[in-house]
C-alpha cells in the first residue's frame, strides 16, 4: 500500500512516497479505502515541526479520509463494508491508500455529498461554526470581517457568516482570491495588498466599524483590523499564517471590545457535548445543500508534498485534497 511518509522534519519536499503494510481494523475501528483527504495548515506545520503537537517519526501526515469502508473491526456496529463514510484518524495517518479510523470518529455520507467536498468539514467549518456562533455570538444583521478569506478556513467562515445572516466583508491578498470569495457569498471585499485595511473596513461600515472580526492571518493585519472594530465588537483569534501579532490592549478599552481565542481542537476534548451539536448541525447543513464546500485543487498521493508547499506559499483558495487512489 502506498503512503506519504515523514521521516525527518523539514519542508514538505522531504516527504517520501513509500510502500507500507496495509492497516487492519482493531477493536472499535474501521479501515477506509481513501478517496479524498483534506490538506490543512496544521499538516504543513507538523511536517516542519512547528505545530503544538509533535508527531513521532516516522509518521504519515493527514488527519482524516473520506471513502468506502473496506474492513470493519470487532465491536463495531452500524457500519458495513461498502458504506460511504468520512473518518478521522487523529492528526496523523491520512495520506495513504487505506486509513484506520475509530468507528466513533466515523460518519456515513449521504449519496448527494462528494468525497472531496466532505473532507475537512469539521476542521474548517467546525472552527468557523464554533467561533462565529459559540465564541463570537454572531447575530443576523451584524457585519463580519474575515481575514484570509480565500483560504480553507476563511472561506468556510464567509459561507457560514452568510448562512447566519451577517453582512460579510472578505479580506484577502489578490483580486483572484477575492473573486472566489464573492462567488461564495461575500457582500464586500478588501484587497489588503492594495488597500488600507482599517480605512476600507471603516468606509464599508459607514464609520461604525465591524461587529465581528475573524482573523485567520495575524501578523500586521491583526492590529489594523482591530482598529476598525465597532463598539462592543468581538475579535476572534483563529490562526497566525502571517505571524503572531502583538495587539495594543488600550484599543480593547477604547472600543469596549473583546479579543476571543478560538481553539477548536482543545474544545473537542473539553466540551464533547458541544462538538456533538456542532457536528450534527454542520452535516445537516451540508446534506441539505446549505453548505457547499469549495474544492479548488485535487492532488494525487505522490503530489502531496506539492499540495503542502502550495498551501504554505498561499497559492491555493478554499480546500485542496489528496486523492490517494486516483
């Protein structure tokens, strides 16, 4: 069986394609013949040993797989060989032709949902829904500013913001990326490589400022966005692809606003009842056609290093996937 293996930490180009032993389903597990695995920023950071979780070498990157069940382990009920499913393998083990997943972390897919479209739902949309609804308390009619809006996590926030009744302002670094955001429902855009982020956000809100900021980027953009926040606004800290920012806390006093961390991964362990609610809602939204995840690129298994490189270099929009058995 083919798999992408990380034998030493470093750039994605150090990853190798190898033959490894096929996995077997243990107690409470299933084996999924993978049709698609999402590629995420944490995957890229882990390969470079820059993530908060350090994998033990050697390991197979990737955290999930969508496909067809090839084997059902002892003690598993409700699944059968041939079922269309998506299953989480944890933070490792996803970029291979067959993937082991806990039955508890596996969900059946309806026939109207594609394998590629289903991947990363809880990573991107789970983060977005948890952040916007449960941390940011986004309400219909409010204004939402999304930084890094053309990425997988950002684009999910754009789509969820519209679903929740907000006026969405998408901010990204190129016209091409912003065009994708408009296609996914954004009302307004800011090209922060050409426009002043604070000034443009203020202009688009008639001087009031934005109610909720969803920051996937960090870096110098964070302070500019915070300066454009409305009275009692909520600044959601999602990620730091442009670096970890230092924010002047006097702004939180002047705006009576909140800076709120959104750590989806930790919430899963600490609030299992909440992740159950989020999972239920998101899959109902997707099954009902209310969410339509955007897949911008598909890579063969051997092209996984290039997929991670393109992600790190911000050359992709929306979601990209590895199709291990194509």
